[in-house]
């Protein structure tokens, strides 16, 4: 199954992305600091990888406002991995249909993750490899959108290191 998205002209400077690691659960969140609030209910798109990994897109008024990596897939190290050189700034909307309350869309898809050696750049590919353009929806968050208008991947840039744990 695919996730349709709409790319709309940007509304100014992309919002700052705030990252947070939960050292107890390995959950990683990226939250966009938005200048405005939305009256519409929240929604989410839960992407379950065929390997059991989970990625959750948090939405407000259909707009991506956060991402949570709940269960990580195997992350492959790629010393040549670099963020796309060109990324248009835009608002990315996931149309969820009209509804009175919160909505959740669950999708199962092949998901692969790779990171640079320092693990500061992480790329998730969703589905089969295909041509896509990168769209900046936050300072350090890019979404890959294929020619058919479907989500093809996500880029996390300037990822902070996982918190060091101290032995008991």
C-alpha cells in the first residue's frame, strides 16, 4: 500500500526540528516547532515495516508535524550517504479524508534505513527504490515524494547521538 501526499508551496521558513531520544525504549522523535496552531483534529500514519519496524507520522490538519521511530529496522552504515543537495521547501499534506475525530492510517511496507558513519544523517526508504524528489518540511527533516505523489522516504539530518548509558 502507498501513502499519498500533496506538496503545497511553502509557507515561509521551514520550522525547526527538535529531536529527542528515549534512552529506555530507543524511541526517536522529531517534532516540528510550528508558528501556528491547528483547529483540526490530529491524525497519524503508522508505517509497519515488513521486518516489524514502526515509523509514525504525526499530522495536524493533514500536515506532517512530527515523526516517531518506534521500532527501528536494521540500520545499514553507508559511508557515502549524504543528504540530497537539492530539496524544495514545501508543506507536505497527507489527505486523510473528512472526519469528526482523530484518524489513524496503518500501512505495511518494505522499509529500509541507512545512516552515514557518524549516524548524523539517516535515510528511511519506504517501498521499492524509485525516483523521487526531496521536499524540506522542517529544518532537518526531508520527505521523498515519487512522481505519482506517494511518500518514498524520509531524511533526518543533524541527528544527535543516542544518549550514553551509564552502568548501574
